[in-house]
C-alpha cells in the first residue's frame, strides 16, 4: 500500500512541477499574460500596410496606392463635456448625422467601448489639413491613415477587381488578421492574390494612463512589430493588347482571350462591356458598385466577366475536338468520307450542309455541319446498344482538354461550362438505350446541342491543339515580388488523351481555313495563321460570332479567341478582332488598321435592345415609351386647355364686374 501511495504522490508531484514550470515560463519569460493583465492600460495599435502594386507583363503600373484618411471613434475616451455642435461644425456634418453615425457604430457586432471604430472615411488631404490641428480637443476621435487603391488605367475593372471593407464573413474566415474597418480584395486579382497583396500589419503597444491618454510605448517598443508592405504582383497581361481588345468590344457583348501556348500565360482577358476601375475608389464607391450591380439594361451586366464566366455554344470551332475525339476513338481517320452529298440525312433528321462527300481536311476548310454530325454519330454508336459508353469515352477525352471542367487556375471567377454525359441523356430519354437523334445529342458534334464552353476554355483547348496534345494551366500572374510565380499548378504539363499523330490533319484543316476556306479574307502577308470560324445558333436572336486562331503557324506564340454575342458570322466580326490582336502581338503594330476601325466603330446594341424589348413583351412587362409620350402629351394638352379655360373665365368675370364698379363710383 505504501508503495502505491508513493507512486500516486510522485505522479501528482510531477504534474504540479510541470504546472509551476509552465506558469513560471509564461510569467517570467513571455509577455502574453502580462499584456492581457494590463489590457486596460496597454492598447494595441495597428499600422495598416500599403497593398502591393499590380504591374502588367511589361512593367506598366496598373494599380498603385494613394493616401486616404478616416476618423475613428473610441467610446471610452468620450468626455462628459463633449461639444457636439462644435465637433459637427469642424467635420461639416449635422447633429442628426452625428447621432446616426454613433448609433450605427454602437450597433455593430464587433463594437467595443475600448476599440477604435470607423466614424467617417474617404477624407481628402484638404479635409485632414483642416481638422488635424483642432481634433486634439476631441480625444474620442482620431485621424487614421489607411492607404487606398489608385488605378492608373481606365479599363479592365473586372480583371483587376476591387477592395472593400470586410464583412462578417470575411472576418470569420481570417479573424486573426482582419478587424472591422479593414479592407480586403473582393474580386479579380485583388481577391485571388489577397494574401500576397495585403502585406502584414505593424503592431504598436501603447501604454495609457487611467484616463486612457497615451504616455509612451510599452517596454520602449520592444514588443512592437514592423509593418510589412504587400508584395508587388506582375500580371501575364499585356495591357496594350488588353486595351486594344477592350476598345474593339465597346458597344458589344462578348469576350476576347489570348494565351501564350508555350507557358499558359494569359495575354488578354477582355470582356464587353468593360468596367472603369476608377469607379471602385472615392466617396461614391458604394453607390457606383450598387449601380454597376443593378445595370442589367439590355443584359449589359458590366460586373459579369464574360471571358471567364459566360458559357457559350462553341459552334463550328468545336468541330476540331470532334475530329480529334473521333480519330482517337477509332471511329474515323483523316481519310474517312461520310455521305454528305445532300447534307446530313439520318432517320428523318436533316441538317443542311455543304462541302460534299469529302475527307476531314476539306470538311474543316468549309466547316461542314454534315461531316461532323456523322462523326459524332459514329462516336455515340461505337458500342452498339450502349450509347452512354461512347459518350462517356468522348467526355473523358474532352475533359483532358480542360473543357467541361474548372481549370483550377489563379482567377477569382470561372465557369465549368458543360460537356454532357451518358447519364444526362439517359435521364432525358428515360432509358439506357437512348437515341442521339431524339435527345438532340447529335448536334454536339458541330458545337451546338448541349455543349457549352467559356472563352478561356476555348483558348485553352486551341492551345493544346497548337502544342499537339499538351497545355499549361492558363494563369494571370507572372511573378510575385519580382520572383517567378511559385504556384506548382502552372509548372505542370497537362497531356490530352489524343495521340500526337492525330493533330496534324486538324492543323492542316485550320491552315486551309485561312488559305482558301471560311477565313480567307483575314489572311495576312506579315504572319501565318491557323484558324477556325464559328457561327453558333442561339434562341434569342442573331447567331453568335466565334473565332479561334493560332499564330504563327510554324512556331505558335499566341492563341486568340473572340466571341461576339448576336453579331452573325464568325469570319465577319470575331475573326477581325482575333487577327488584330495576333497581328499587334507578333509584329508590334497594327498593319491592317481597317480591321481595327471596323470593330471599334461597330455596335450591336440595337440587336440587344430588340431582344430585351421582345423578352419584356413575352413577360408582359413592356411599356412602349411612344405610348407613354402620347399619354403625357394628352395630359399636358388637357392641363393647357384647363389653364386657358381658367384664364378666359377670369377675363370674363373681370369684364362683367368692371362696369358695376364704375356705376357705383
């Protein structure tokens, strides 16, 4: 028994010793509990770092910083004899406005009497110069310097993004760093590279007296931490190219994307309509953000980045992937000829076609709907009685090109697009042995049907074709703090499931498109191009114009994709935009200025307005402005008539009463 008690005593003694040692360490060798114990006399002040600068690939500053100021309020420092009217006069606000601001602060979730809270923000240097010598009279209020973004460009708002004050969700995600009043990247590059751009706050421990007045640094600043400025970020974007693309998208809905196929760097990611990022700063920032978010007139949606988020039917540009998948699956080769003499005719379904019964390369050249409908039919029917197996094999090949999948890149937004599966058609047909005709699957072969791709996905799969079967993940940041982007996602080569040998006939077909096919009008004497036109049918109105391009043909340096909503033929509108971007990048100049001017001067807004009006009429929401003006005119005429009647009646009364007055006199 004695031995047992001895063991118990020994265990308790060891535990007690560990506890005492730990307590001694915390009290004697760290300041953690000293600071907590003195938290009524030692206050923490944070120094907000400047965010990193954003450059384009050529060193042009796109986003920098400018000084901005706030007035903070600390309830515990409020004096009993506070002169509200004098303070309101100093800050040029009314007393009701002052009361409203204080009430708003005290109702915030993270409000504390001891914590400085934002009372007024977005003050100018002039405002601060006016109040800084007098504000000491009001110790509850102090000036806080908080850097604000300054945009050196007037376009690319969606790409760059913006910063705004943190909300409750932001604080919950990273409560160690963010406090109420802090700013965080909300969209674009500002959001996706927030941790690199934001820097590290400086910390100062200030000792205060019983009245919470500063009496100096705690321990002479030994525990203070220096502020660390955010890291500079260099984008892969060529802003000169980006701006040219955005100019060609004015008065248009659509996108232009350009990629360097050798490394996956995004050279252009332009969307139409575009946003001026300068709307994201200044005192009207909140109002501008609200207005942009609500601008849906004619489906403009300026904050919707069509280059990354919009999923479109790819039209005839998708025929390139249909050919590659068909050859890989062994249901066709470059010499295969389908019965296209009079178009696609199969079990009662007729698709108008052209090009005749010819092999693959001439079919790409003339963009034969018939040929690629038969090619997709062969894919679906590879396994008789089991169409889903053929579609799922095709889907795997598509996924290897990055379509129908999230690209896992460094962009803040994106869309998965859609590549249909066998299961989808089984549900649609309610049977496993479904028909590619009755389900509409046959239209997938020519890029209609159920296939949807984003412009970035289009550019990516064309880059894989240019490389004959591999690609790097498209990305937007070239370097961080002057060092190459360390993200391992952008160093990995992704290989498609298509053998290298199958790419040559497809590339020859794209060459034929430019030399003597649907894009021959865009041939350049200064550089070679491989291309494919696309005219995608959409239910709302005119076709979407789509174009994909590789240049130069022998050693590709750039892949360009353009999508123009409801514009018409691919070679007519998307084609000129694509070749202008390629030309400027390769030659350094605009050799064919007529193509650029054609795009800049064109407007598709009348078509968008027509569709918008038609949609409102279908919903019973349309009000004809002409009828409203007629009603308004009638109302005005009635008012004018009444006014004239009153004037005539007044004159009549005056005429009748004047003689009576004369007689009485």
